[in-house]
């Protein structure tokens, strides 16, 4: 998380204004709340990495606010403001489980150092939480695979009366369950075919299932071959300016227009910036085109109908950066966007956040598309990230949660 956002809860206007101005001068984006209740509302609307709160406030005091904030999945780094240096009070404040305390009046150098460390600590805790949740999800997935194998181990001869098994297998294929379903199908074929002379007789339902999934298997194997080629073989790179790459993206977007028409969506792309002509990138056109199209296709598939997909490009700190923002459909559990623990898992083979199938997009709903994207940018020494952002640009009372998919490519001056 690169946003240097700070929530300041302080009811004393003079002190709040001074601290906000000081933090803004240090490069932090400060949101001021007049009391603890308003601070909690701001936080729940769009969580902040760092919260600075006064101890005594009307309505919801500092201690009560801290208790509410510490119940979040990833709690913020919390500082307590106090005008007292009484050791007993300081001890009581630290017992609340805060990161540190700040004594008024504040020294700019002290708060600069403490806030820098606070953001580093927040990012460390965030990664730790993601890692724990990923480990739990991987374990759950492994246990599901073991249970599936045990369930299928005693299938034996295919019984036409056991339609629950057949429907389960059919649904697994249609939902892109992975090669586990394919292996099970082959086992069923092996167990149930009967040899008659030089031929084998196979159940018609099984044969139909094989036929409708032949294309799926071919696509999956081709995708594996493409990823293997990209990862294990040397590829040719060409050098073009960032402005030329911007034009390439515009051209690729034109080819994707039929996908936008499926749900009445629009793509808005930021204007070409002057510094795009001053830097160049090295890229493989074929692999990059496929990866870019996969990113946009995912944005289309998982966005609301009649929504806008926004693309913002920039060159900064030796990187060409491109961020794709889309307004996601609600998840099955009613949440919006990509849950924190899934931010890295979505790039792994066979992992799919949604179990829906999108035949009209002509893609392989098998959890391999973003694995291809990840391999592509690693080959280009680039970076990938995906996370949720809260968009206030519509000036509505209810801000919109969007998914931000960002990729970066290293640049050199022309």
C-alpha cells in the first residue's frame, strides 16, 4: 500500500489544524475528524493505515475508538495524542495496545521519524496477515483435494443410477474445477469401458462429457505450453518509447470492443503525458499483448453492466505504470472487490475467485489466465499488484469500491 493516508481524531481546533498542516507538509494525506464517532465513520468508510487520536473527546473517547479499531481484520497503526507526561497515564495509554504515543506540543522531526516507521510497520503486519490467510486457504484447498480423491477412490463400475456423482463431475468441469476432474473422468472411463472384439464400449453419458470438454482440455494444455515457453525459453525483446506503447494499448483496446458491448461497458484511458516520449521500455509484443488483453478481459467479466473501466498511465521513479480500475460485481457472500487474503492467490494456476463460467468471453475459465499475466511481467522484470480502492470521484454519499489492477515496467531514458 503506497498511500500515505492518516486519520486524525482531535476535537481541539487549534491543535488539530496545526498537526494537520504539519503532516501535510511532510507529504501525508490527512483526514480530520472532530470526534471519535466521526473518526470511526471515516475509518469504516475507507480504512486508514495510520490513525492518530486524542485521548479525551466527546461522544466516543480515544480509548473507545481504539477498542473499535482493534477489532478490524488488519488493525491500523494507532498513535495516542496526550498533553500529559505523567508516567502512570502513559502506561495506561500503552496498555490499550497502541503503537506509540505523541506528547503535545509535537516536534516535527520526532513525528516524521515515528510516522515513517509506523507505515513500515503497517505494511509488515499487512503482509503477515495476508500470508496467514493464504496459508489457511492453501490448507483448505489441499484438504478438499484429499476428500475428492477419497470420494472417487471407490467409484468402481459406473452406475447409471448414481446420477449425483455424474452431475457433480459434470458441474466440476463446467465450473473449471481443474485437472482433478479430468483425472477422475479418465478413471471412470477406465473402470467402465467394456472390450468387445477390437473395440471398447463406453457409456454414452461419459462420452458426451468427454466431447464437450475436449476444447477445454486443449485450451488448458496450450496455455501451459505458452507459459512454459515464456518462462523457460529466451524471448525476443524490442525497444519502444512509452508513447508508442501507449499507442499499442489503444490499438489492443480497439480489438476488445466486442467484449465491452456484451455488458454495455466503456473504457476511459488517461491522456498521453509529455514524459511518455522521454522514456522507453523493452517488451515482447506478442506476450505483452496477450497479457494486457487478459487484464482487460478480466475487468470486463467481473464488472457491473454499463460501468466504466478506467486506465491511468504514468512514468515515475524509473517505471512505466498502468492502473486499470473497474467496478466489480458483488461476490457470492455479498462483499465487494477482492478480499485481502486473495490478492496474491489469484495469480496461481487453477485458482479462481469466482466459480461462474463466462462462455461469451471465449476465455479459459480455468484459473490460468492471470498465471500467464504474472509469468509475462516477471519475464519483463515488471511488477503486478491488485487491491481494492474506494472511489469518491462521483461525489455521491456512498463511495464506490473498485478493484485496481496495476502493472509496472522498468524504463530507460531515450
